[in-house]
C-alpha cells in the first residue's frame, strides 16, 4: 500500500508538470468560470417543443442502444465465459471483441458511423450499442462464470443437450445479474447519448452544441437543466427498478414474477416505441454493416508517419490528463462519498445533501463540463483536466458511498459502544474496512478517465482526441487508423495495469 501511494503521488506530479497544470491556474480561473455562469443566467427555453422532442429522442436512443447491446452480448458472453465456451481459441477471440468495444470511446464510434451512414440518429444508436457490448459482454460473461455447476450436472444427467443445459441451468442463475447490469447500462447510456449530438449522431446534444457555438449561453443552460432533470429522473427510476428486481431469491416468488414480467413488457414496449419514433427499421439495423466496413477499411493500413512525434506527445498528454484528474477527483470525492453513506454520515441532513450533490454532478456529462472550462480557461489540457476532475467527484463519490454502506456493521457498533465519536469511528472502523474497495474504485476511475480524456479534444480540451477528430474531418482515415490503434493500446495497457494492481491489493 505505501508503495502504491508513493507511486500515485509521483505519477500525479509528473503528469501535472507535463501538462503545465498548477493549482494556482485552477484557482486563478475560478473568476472566469463564475463570469461564464453569470452570462448563462437566467436560463431560457426558446423552443420548448423542439427541445422536448430531442429529449425524448435522446432517452429512446439510450434504451434502444442498450437493448441491442444486450441482445448481442448474451451469445458473446457464452462464448467468452470459461465454463461455457466451446474452445479456448473462441474464448480468446470473444474476450478480445469485448475488450475492443470497451476500450474504444462511444464518441469515436459515433464519428465513424456518421462518416459511414451520414448525420442522424442511427449512428448514435449503433455507437451506444457497440460501446455497451464492452461492458455488458464482460459482466454477462462474469455472471456465467460464477454460476453453480450443480444444476448443469443435474440437467446433463437427465440426457439434455448442450443448448438445453445452457437454457435450463445457466440462464436462470445469470438473469438477476444480467438485469442489474442492463438497468445500470441504460443509466450510463443516457448520459452518453446527450453528447453524441456534438458529432451529428442525434439527440439533444445537437441543440446544445448549436447554442454553445452561437454563444447563446442562457439557451445552453436551459438545455443543460432539461438534461439534468431527465438524467436525475432516470437515475431514481433505475434505483427503484433495481430494488424491485434484485430482491433476495425466493423472498416473495409471486412479487418476483410480477416484477420481472412487468420489466420485460416495459423493455419490449420501449424498444418498439423507439424503433417507431426514431424511424429505424429492422433492416437498417443490418444494412449498416456494408457502408461501415468500407469506411473502417479505409483506416487500414494505419499511417503513423503523418503525425510523427506529435501523435505520441498527444497520447502522453491524454494519459497525464487522466492521471491528474483522477488524483483531484479522488481527494475531493472520498469525503463526499463517506458523508453520502447512510451508515457513516453524521446526520440525515448531511446524508441527503451529499447524495444530492453527487446526483447533480453526475448528471452533467464531462464533455459539457469541458466546453464550460474551455470557454472560461481557454484551449488546452488544463480545461480537460478540470472537467474530468469535477466529473470524477460524482462518479467516485457514488462508488465510495456504496462501498461504505456495504461494510460489516460489527466494528462500527463496537467502536460506538466504547464511546468513540464520529471521527474516531470513521478512522477506526469505517476507513480500514472500506480501503480495499476505495483502492479498487480509484483504479477503475483512472481507467474510465483515460478513456474519456481521449475524446475531450473534440472541444479543444487537450489530448489525442483533437488529432483524431481533425484527421476524420479532413478524411485522412489512414492517420485516424494510427490514432485509433494508439488509443486502444493506451486504454488496454491501463486496464491491464489496473487489473494487476487490484489483484495484488484488493
């Protein structure tokens, strides 16, 4: 643990030096941020009908993208799970596909699909679906690997074939975890779908970008508030759905059947509604393959010489942005997360205030925060670092709060029974138990932040994203191919490093 702490501090200092980030720069820019916010007030809604329509489109895009990803992830998960894959080579290929989808940012997929299919909603839906496979495929496969072998042996001994064995013995055990991952992914995709409009992939993000480009900041704030309300409402709904569906097995069988039936009908009806409202035909969900293969094929072979050292300098800047923003986010979010844990918060009012703050911060996508900081602080990695740091507070604080609420109550009760106050109980019983989860969550945040920092360049917030979107804008697809490979290597290396550290410490 001490070596990890020292390494984290050293990496943060080096990264801050690399991007010329200093606390004084951040505090010096607070006045500019406040001035920009003042220019946004009061918020206004110039065309409520259009904004409402785009908001509905954004919500339906998130639902449809998640459904498509889930449908594709189920068979892929069976191939990627060690206990159900037909061959080790198939397992390796399936895991590689899942890793690739997870490593590539959704905004990058959206840009490529827009180039192949044109501006519209379909590229956004496909981008959300493809990127979601990276998460759902992994979680689905992990759930399959954790199933009990007993039911499988029982079905097999009755003479059932392999397919019946999977359906009757594996699927029933995996479905609860699949549902939880699916509901959580809709929540994530709703946030993602907001910013897809920045690259012409549909949704309310297009109207937001239009307002920001025209410097009509009150209109932009009005749209952001609409987004915040939608995301907050969806998060509350997601929490309720998870509680309804994730009740202990067998606690109330009739209630479980009703809840799952209602959930299934809701998903089916929402999917049909999305296809109708978004004007997406089943054929279009298949015919996109040809044009996209043609565009993606133009990225091969990759051209590394066109950008030379600039590419690798930008890649280093991307990593530095991720490291510094994660460090700042961790320092600011851990106290908030502890206060937002029901079993550790000093008062119920503090608990609700902390939970409200987390919800507010999480509701604003990092790309929107990056636009605000670029307008206030100017172009460059400092703006991107500030945006990711603020976004990290909401993301990590929620993970911290959940981890603290899951600790064993015994040590807390023992500390309080001997007269320990809140501070002593915190350091004696709460933090020691939660520390492994805090370390794991921090490493996961680093992984997420580096992925996110790869696309902040689209709004001038530094990193390799600027080179990528510039190469796509000028149709230099071979250069874009080289940049995509570098992004994949960075994200994959960070993911493997984080996994190795977690295996040692958590």
